[in-house]
C-alpha cells in the first residue's frame, strides 16, 4: 500500500465490503451482510471521537480548573431550584445577549436528550456547520458540558470563559434575591463561549423541565421533545400531561416542533401549545420515524423516514431500539433546521447523513468498557430509562448471566428502576457513588431485597469493591461462558465506574 492516502492504492470501502462477505462463508449470509455493512460504514465514518476528557496534564491548568470547580460548587446545586429565568435573563442582559447571536435547536424530554443532542451535533457538523453543544450532567469532566465543533472545550478555554463572565456573574448576584446557581452560571458560560467562537448553530439540552429552565432564554428555531415519562415529579408534575406542560415552555413562536412518540395526554398538551404559538409540528410515527432496523456488529443498521424522504442503510454505532428512535428525531430536527419539508422538498444528502451517524458516540449509554467479562455502562436513572436499557441489553448482548451494579440517587424512583432490571439481572450488587445525593447502600439494599430476594443481592458500599465483586460473580461462568456486568442507576455512578475502569 502507498504511504499516501490519496493515491489510487487506497482501498475502496466497497471492495472491503465484498471481501468481508466472501470471508463469512461459514455464517448466515444475512448476518454476514449486516456485519460487513456495519464494519464498512464505520470505516467511512471514522472512529467515534473520544469526547470524555481526562484531567489536564499541566499541573497549573489542573489547579486552575479545580479552583473554578470549587467556586461553582459553592452555588446551589442542580437539584436546588427557584423556578424562574429572572437571574439568567439578567446575566444575559449584562453580557449583551450572546444567545441571540446564533440560531439554536432546543431539546427537552425525559430520556434520550443527550444522545439526541450528540446526533444532531454530528449531523450539523457533517454539513460543515460550526456547532456548539450544551448538555448535562457530565459523565466525568465538567468541561464535557460545553462542546465546540463536536468536542468538549479545553480546560484552558473553560477556565478563560469562567473568568471572562465572573465579574458579570458577581454583578447579577448582588442584584438578585438569590445568587446564580451552578447550572445558571454554566449556562451563561456556554452561551458566551458559543458567541465568542462563533458558532453557526447551538444545540442546547434543557437541565430540567423547560419553561423556567435556565437554558430557556433562547428562542429555538427547532424545539425537540424526546419521550416524556415520570421523573422529577416533585418539581415537574405527577402525570405525563403535567410534565409536558412544563416542557412545552421551550416551544416558541413560529418554531418547528419535532415530537418523539409520546403518551397521549402529553402529546395533547404539546400540540395545544404549538397551536397557541403558530408552531409547525412533525410527529414521530406520522411525519417521520424508523422504517426498519437490524442489529449489527457494534450497533444497528437503520432505514429512517425523514421529512424529505427515506434514508436507507444508515449505520448507528449505538445499541437499542431507543437509540434508533433518537436517530429519527435527530434527523428530523436537522431537516427542519435546513427547511426540508417546508422551504425545500429534497432530502438531505444521504452519504453525508450516513457518515455523520456512523461517527456518533454517546459515552455512558450502553458503552462497553471492558471485555472478558464484558462490563457495560448505562446511565439509566429512572424506570422508563431502565426499561429501554433492559430491552436493549437483551437484544444486543448474548449474556448467559448478567450481574448488575446499581448506585442510584436518593431522589429517584429506585424501586421502579430495580423492577425494570429484575428480569435480566441474575444478581445485583448495590453500592453508592461519592456524591451527597447518592442513596445509602444499605437503604438501597433493603429495596433491592424486596425486589430480587435476599439471595440475589450483595451490598458493597464502595464502588471499587462493587465492581470487583460483580466481575468476580460474572467470571464464575467461565472465560467463554458469556457472563457480563451492567453498571447503572446514575450518571455519576457510571462516570466514576468509567474512571475506575481506566476510561478517561
């Protein structure tokens, strides 16, 4: 092979496709084609970006980042809220309204927001737009929350952005009844960083709810609503309809609403709000959706129907039917942003769409971080998320015996989460992460015993011990027997496990 990748000696991906199929003579021919397609499309799209940064290597930078983190930690955490956008609006005012300097796609819902945001970002980037993405919470590093051009901003840029807006934050603090919260300051940083870049479009995930969420000082050209279910019921409402009422607050005048499949009562609320503000609505299952999907090596092959037509043979390197639906929502959102189905009839370029989806990653979402036995991380933290994760595990992995490691937050429906995993866990090791929000391991164990029975529950308060215990239990099946471990229950638990297992 030539040393120059641009010469005629460079292998054609389609030639590789045929070679893989010919080599798979001992396997089911349909499975051989699926595997060949997925491997070929992965090659075309390139490897998923490693977008969970480690601590800065420079001691001075690391020290400065820790000082910023310490200062932010003195503010209200993300679970302590005063439902108002008055403080963030005041900050935007003194900063010169940076969030008005670029168009935006705003994302709300209960589950799937971050994965959908990452897919939207990948698609926009593939069409050569400069993107800014703001998501929460982070898996390992606070800098993950603010991304430019598909990658988290550097620690140096994060520190610089904080120092730039700090005087204005302090000015607003002095004028308001309550200081700006941790999340409000980060939101201000994100909007300022996007304006400074500058970006062509911002992809923004709400922190909680919608109408009074700190992110809701933008007027999203496209409002995306992922599936709504029960979560944060103490703040958002006790029914899908009540929760939808809060989340519908991101739907702005004349926007386009991309609506994932919803409970009927939630859909009614969202549609009513859209009518009130003359927004255009595209609904999954009607105007767009998943036409077909097949399990493939490392993910799945999809045929998606968008607002402009069908997009066949799209490889997505993520597991589970829920991720296929997230992909359909993301595609429709980007089509809407470009005016497909409204100003223009033709679909987006299929090769660009395929390349974008093939490069998508979503850390901590059914992410395999170890082999023999396999250890999979998933940030499911409510019953709805646990149900789709359990279904995806059964579809994508052939575990003969699956051990769960569960560390949850005390303010979640832990019983519902455990009940969703009970059919797929042979045993569960309950633990707790290092944050004050973590449910005590013994308290979690008491609930787990009621769900699983005492003989299937093991308690290890320290996460390193829990991981070791679970891996040992999985290894009892033997090296080639197919035992596995699923770490779940909280984004924090997953992030800490990821570090312990050498990722990032």
